[in-house]
């Protein structure tokens, strides 16, 4: 046993040292290149994969649309991650003197090949590292080691929400911060979201549109009506870096753009990491500031680094510039407003109470609930967690990740449970505002069903959806843990409050089922769409067997991925329900009667 442990340690160190050497080599090559040309090359390589991926989506009439494609194999993953890695290396390194008489096209291809090899080594490293965790982290239990490996693998995943929801997410959370953006940059939240909308489009669909414009220019050239200035701009967009020039695309103030940009060599942390210096699987400079300044111009070359991290990058930027600004309180207000609005859309004519205070034992012992939603005979107790999830890689700080999940899921569940106990202690319970004024009396005799739901602003879907099975989480209730991105999907998917309530009933039932393991919230929706009462599937699963349902989210994900392209006129994937049942549901909802009977 000891000999096997020693061999694992040796193999771990061998592959780690090999990756370290490769990181040094690729960094040297990157710094010998013209940074703008290299980034443009990497973006072009990545974009070609996205375009090819998008071509697989076809309507019945054969027409296609463009979309950010998901990487399906190691080669795709390497090409997708190359722009953000090059930009991160440049942001954290001093350039080397350029080499005369060098074939830069060949060097660019060499860097791309080297990065693929590094990613290949890293996936081999993951295997050895996971096998060797007992030696590296002897204090961790088997379940904790399994969790650490899973979260580190998920750390490579990009794309937190569907494109159709990006601007809404950003705008809703930024609105309470309007004043600080006006003071510091003389710009509104609308200015920010309009700019990000333009940049989002330029990095995804913009290139294809530019090629269409090139064809138009050829026609005008033949007709003798060509505008040469316009042609030059279109050519730069199609073949150059025009669509990556942040100022030209967004029309934002230069001061704002510079505050979100790294100068070359400015970041000192990426290559200062003692154990994994410069590895592409730790937190990258691009996650903190999405732009890079080259020759006094700021550029953006990576769609995912931009959209996945932009809200938190703005938060870090404001705190860096104005250390006295209270971002957290405004962030909590914005988050609660957004979640309240979601429930009001899902459950029309519901009654909501926000920022509720209550006194479980006496007037000195007070606690707060974020949101209470009343709909017919159903009561929702909701806690909203606006805090950011830890951004460092799990392999660098396991405890920080556990603490983050505990703060965002466990604490919220316990708050829900505490409030539920208070409400159920008596047939009627009072809720107050922050000044101890009575808001309302909640008559518990009116409710036959109580749901507790926790909502996070950061997307921690992969763990939240199986929170009840995480050994490090001490959950007191049966809370459903959702990211705001999931709640936006449910709002857009369910056009019937009764169907949503029936789904939620199933969603809670399956959390108690030991035979089920979920890795994504949309697996629940996919199962509900296909099987309705999907908790009954457990009856067909042998004992001591755990079933996973990875394929069930694909249809739902595809639908929401395509919604951004309004011209497709998509049909929503829904349950096959008879017209009679739909008519009954519609009648009950319109008359707001008999709802309690239908959802019990």
C-alpha cells in the first residue's frame, strides 16, 4: 500500500513538472509575438469552431443560425480556451523583444498546438491528482475528495446563462447602482447594458454579419456606388480587430473602459501562484477585468470571460475606485427585487412581502426573511443570496469553496427553516418592517402547502441541484436551491401557474429519493416534460442503484439557446396534454378557484 502511494506521488510530480515546463515554454512564445495579431488569430480559430458548431442546428426548412457553440472534445476545448489564456498571459507578463525573420503564422500555429498539448496533460494530471488526493489532502474524507475533483472539473465550464437572459440579468442587478456610475463615469445603467449588448453581438454573430456586408460592398463596387470609408470599416470588422475594439463597439467613456482593462504586464498574481503558476485551470486575469489594452486601445477577445464575469468585474472595479461605496446593500435590494418580480410573473396575482422581520422569541430576538409569496393555498418562503461565490480554483482552496456553498445554500436553507417554524407555531403570525411596524398577519390556516426556496445570484447550479446529497451541507428543511438563471428559465417556460406548482411538487419529492442523482437543474424540467410525475421513475430502478439523467436537459437547453434568434419561431418543448385538461387548467386559473384541489 505504501509503495503504491509513493508511486502515485512520483507520477503526480512528474506530470506536474512537465506541465510547468510547458507553461514556461508557451509563455515565452506568446511574449515573442505581436499581441494583437496573436489574439486575433486565436479568436479566429475559436470562432471558426463556434460557426461550425452552430451549423449543426437546422430548422425543418434547412436554414441555419449562428450561436456560441459548446466544445465537444479536447481539441474544441483547447481552441475555445486559447484566447482567454493568451490574454491572461499578456496581462500578467512583460513582453519579450520580437524576433527578426520569424514566421509568425507558424509560431501562432505552434502556440495553438502547444496549448492543446498542455490541456491534454492537464486532463491526465486530473486523473493522477484525483488518485493521489489521499496523500495530498489526508484530512479529507472520500466524499470530500470526490466533491473536490468534481468541482475542479466544473471550473473549466464556461457559459453561465443563456444568451437571451444575459442583458436582463445585468440590468436588473445594476439598476440600484445607477448613481455611482453617474458620479464616477457620467453614464447610466442603460448605457452599460446597451454597450454590453453590442459587444455580446459583435463577439458572437458580428463576424457573420460582416461577411454579409462584404458581399454587399462587392455589389456596390460593381455599381460604382461604394463608400470607401464604410468599406474599410467593414473589412476591419470582417478580417481585422474592429469588432473587438471595445470603445468603437460600445461607445462607452474611455475612463470606464480603462477601469475594466489590464495593461500588458499589469497583473502580478497569475504567475505568482506557488503551485500552479500560469496554469489555465486556475482563476485567470480575464475573470477580473475582461479587456486588455494594446497600443492605447482596449480590446475584448473572449465572449465567455466577458459575459460570465462582467457583473462581478463591475463590482470589483467600483470597490477598487470608491472603497466607501456600499455595494452589498444595493446588491441585496436589487437581488430581492429581481426574485420578487420572477415570482410575480410565474404566479400572476400572487401577494408578495419583501424584507420581512419577525421575532421568534421576544422583541430583542429578531430575524429577517427576504421574500414571502402567497398564492391561493400555497405559501413560498424565499431566501435570496446576493453574495459572490468564491472565484479561486477549488484545487487551490478547498475550504473556501465549502464555505461559499455553506454561506449560499446551507445558511439560506436554515433561514427558511427558522421562518417556517415561526409561522407554524401559531395559526396566525405577524410580520414586520425594519421599524417594527406590523406589515401583515399571516393566517396559516389558509395554506395547505409550504415551499422553501433559496435563490443565488451566482450560478452554482451543479451543486445546488443536489445540495441535499452534499455531506458538508447541514440542511434543516427541504429547500429547493436555485440560481436566478434557473428561475428565469422557469418564468419563461411555465405559462401556467398550476403547471409550475405541479412541477414544484415533483421537484421537492425527488430530492428525498436516494436513487436519483441530478447534476443540473434543467434535468428536472426535462424529466417533468417527458414523464410528468417523474418521481415514480424510482419504482423501476433497482435498490442500491443511483440513476443520473444527463440527457434530459438537452432539449430544454437547446430551446433556450435558440431563443436569442427570434426569426426561428421556435416551438417550446412541452408535455403532451389533452386539450380538455388544458381547458380545465385555464378555467381554474382565470377564475382563481379550485387551485388548491388541483395541486394537492
